[in-house]
């Protein structure tokens, strides 16, 4: 036979010779490696920045917890960021709630009244106003909304004196209404937020369907769109609750009766007495610290309770339907 018969035991030839790398592939690999290094470096910097921010906000809270467990002498004789030899927390708590005939309990109740009433009323007004701006077209709509945006740039303290003069004329100073009514009204951010959220989360077709079924405007607002607005309502309520609870300047100029003081003004009054009684020898110092610790618990509870509303729904409401 003229044709050569291949040896079956001979090794197979490679399917294809190794191809040289194409032009540019090596450069892309180098650039990809550099990009991964830059991303890793950026991630490390972000992590360090977040840890620094967390320490910045948590360190004062940790100091407050530690200081609440110390007596007056230990506050000034031991290291501030660690506990003393014995725990004085329960003694401080008892003294805080019984000092001056239980004044702190009265202040705490006043703060709850002012904050909850203002937050409920302010959230309701913001929801009505935001819904009206978002879903009703009327002359002057945009101009009025621009006025709301402009009001956001005005600090609330700049309005405190005019509000005091107005309320003094109608006899509402030194009453709970002197705190509740202004706190309900002076929140342009709540109105702005509800307008933006309603515009994106409530489709016009849903409102039209309600009108076709014979529902009135208020029934549509309360029964049809109410659940869609729940995350925004919870967020506005939380902002107003925190703002009113922490408000110091407005109660300071509006109230003269110590029985109407909120926690902020009451603790500041104790702090003044502690300073005038000699600093380290003042018995009011641990009371102010312990009272400050107790005063943050309602806000923590509010955040934890409302978290499931405002963390899960805000993103869905920010997308156009």
C-alpha cells in the first residue's frame, strides 16, 4: 500500500498551537487589576470613614451610659470613659425621679404630650397639604409650593419671637398650646416631603377609579391612598416627634411655669443649679446626666417601632409609577 498507515500508539497532535495574546488584551488585564485595586482601596477608605462616623456618634452615648453609673465624686475623680468601682445607676435613677417632688416625672410627661400631639397633628396637616399640592391642579399651585421651599431656609429660632408676641396677644403663652400649635405648623419639610412622596407613590389612575366608584375626595384620601402613604407618614411623624422632643428654645421663651417645662428646659434648669452650687460638689450633676440618659429612650423606642414602616417603603415611593 502506498498510503502510510498511522501508528495507533503515536500520541495525538495538539488540536491547535498556542495562540499569542491579542493586541490590547494584556493592557485590559493590567487596567482591570488596577481597577480592582482602586475599588479595594476605596472600599477600605469608606469603611474607615464609616467607623469613624459611628465612633463620633456613639462615643458621647457611651460616655452618658458610663457617667450615669457614677456618683458625684466618681464623675470628677475617675476616667470618664470607663466605669467606677461600684454601680450607682439605680441610686441616680431613684434620685432623678424623686428630686424636687418628682419634677422630672412631670417634665417627662410634658415632653411626651408636646411631642406626640405635635407629631400627630403636624403629620396630618403635612399629609393633607402634600396630597393637595401633588394631586390637585389650581392657580398658584407652583408659586405656593415654591413658598414652602423658601420657608425651609428660615430657621425656626428666627420665628420664635414673632410667635411669642402673637401668642401673648391671644393669651396662649404659658400653656401647652404655646408649644403644640407652633410645633405642628412650623415644619415645611414635612409638607415638602409628603408632596414629593404622594406625587410618586400614588398613581392618578387610582384616584380616578375611586371617583368613578362614587367616592369623595376625603374618602379617597383616607381609605384608598392612606396605606400607600404609610411609610411617608411614619417618616414625617418621626421627624416631628424628634424635633419637638429636642426643642429647647421655644419652650424656654413660651413657658414660665416649671410644671409645664419639658425635659429639655427642666434639665437645663437643674444644670444651672448644679453650676451655681459649686460644680463637683453639686448634687444635681448626676441627676442631669441620668435624666439625659432616660430622656433618649422614647426616641429609641419610636425609631425601633417605626423602622419597619419607613425603611421598607420609602424606596418604593421614590420610583415613578
